[in-house]
C-alpha cells in the first residue's frame, strides 16, 4: 500500500474535490494499457521473496475488528483485501469516502498498513452497491476514491484501465510469486436471477430451511457466451498474465472461483467465463495456480479435479466481521466449512526444489480451523 498514510485525512478532501473533469478524463482513458503487454504491473516490493501472506474480506467499518490482533501477531509480509473491505452501498461519494476513512482509523488496520505490504481488490459493497455490475452509475468516482485510499500512484494503470484489475510478481527467479487481482464488477453484465414465481427470496429461502433442504442463493447459471464478469479487454489482459513466468500464482478473486453453484454470486454463474478461465490456464500452461476468494461470510476449501488441466483449489476466507446465518451447498467443498469470523493465511516453503504451499483459515484468536498443504509440482499442465 505504497503511499498510504493512515494518519492522513487530506486524501478525503482532495479525492472529493477532483470530481468533474478528472473523472471524465479517466473515463475517457478507458482500457488504455489493458492487454498491451504480458509484463506484470510495477510494485516497489517486487524484488522480495514472499513467504507469509494473509488475506480476508467482508469487514464492516462501523463494527469492532479485533481480528487484526491475531493477523498482526503473525507478521504477514503481504496482506490481500479481497473485497467488501468496507460496506459503502451508496451513490453518495462523500459517504463512500467517509466509510473508507472509518476503516483507516481502526487501530489494528493502521498497524497492519504501517508494517505490511497491502494489496486490495473490491467487491460489490465497496464498489458501491449490493451485487452491482457495469451499470453502477458512480463507478469512475468510486474507482478514484478506491485508488486514493489504497495509495495508488497518479500514473497507476489501475486508474486508467477499464477496471481496477492488476497483477504483480514478487521475488527472484525460482521464488516468483504472481498475484492476479481481477475486477469482477466494472464490466460485469447483469446476473441471471432465479425465477421464484413471484415469491420474495427471503420467504423462499426460509421455506427451504424449514423443510430441511439446502438453501441456495437467488441466482442461476447464465450459459450465454456474452454474459461476462470481466469484459473482453480484461480477458485479453488476464490471458496474457497467465503466460508471465512464476513458480506460484494466486488468483485473488473477490468471488468464489471453484465452488459448485451456491446460488450466490460466483464464477460458476457465468458459465462462459468459468470455462474460459480453465481453458486459458491449460493453453498458457499456467502452472502453480491457486485461487483465493472472499464474499461468502463463511470459510471453506474447494477442489475441482474434473475436466481441468490440474486440480484447481480455492481457499475462501470471509468475513473479517461478517457471518452468514446458513451454509449454502457446495459439492466441491473439502472437509468442513468454518462459520465464524476468520482470515486466510498462506505460507510458501521455497527451500525445496519444488516449493510447497500451506493453506489455512484462522479464527479470531489465530487458531487454525482449516488447513491443507499443496506440493506445487502437482499443479502442472
């Protein structure tokens, strides 16, 4: 989070003052730079080998956040915010910026940002509205506030692409960690809603729960090729990024990548995007890829091993403050889900000829609740 000073409040005034011409200029630049080169984005810490990574999502800015004590105690070298980093839910940009300011004032968050490299992607609530996509009317203004808060430089490509997607590589050859952060909001076409025959979703879900049946979310799979979360410019960029040399890759997704149809927002709702990702991994021979995701308000590990170039794993951590009242189905879940506040933790062992990765979900005290070890050699096309 280069450039972010947690004690600074001037960013709020300046960000709101930019407005008008500046926002229009950024909108006009659109997808400049998207797909132009398979090189990673610049980052001041790119030369460092990374071994300890924390991540999390879904943190309401007006709730206590004691979980930062456990996160800071582990001394992560990198922390990744996977979206819903605040709950903005507004078209009022002063309100959105003020909610970011509330996050910036939380002592545990401030300690993290002072000691740790921080990266962030957004999901719907910090993008602006629940389940919002390309039609959110304030997306350029929201992008500007996001970039200002997270310390993106004035010439950052995240300010001028058609979305805030980014990719970085940390470490020297033999210890290269690639982080790919797609934007699943800025270009997303409308999601396909389930036909509930006029019944409100809450009443429908309660009837399923009372009958002892799985409680699916309100959305369906959309098989149409034109239905997309990323948009074509970002797809070309992502496919290029999968050809960038790296020993370990983390696809840092705001939504679950692997989970088998929980009925809420996820990659599986956009069937063409889901298959295109699998095809791109195979075609680009993008070895060593592991998915991490947020959004759900519970934690779980998912594994897909059918019709894929190698097993695809997705460690979901959510939320830092939020807990969901029921557990949606997921046929690809490995072991048990964890339904309380949590964060994700990854350790990479670079000492062996083929590195290994330890995936964990930890609770508010730092205790391990989900754990799995992967040999990166098993993640090869």
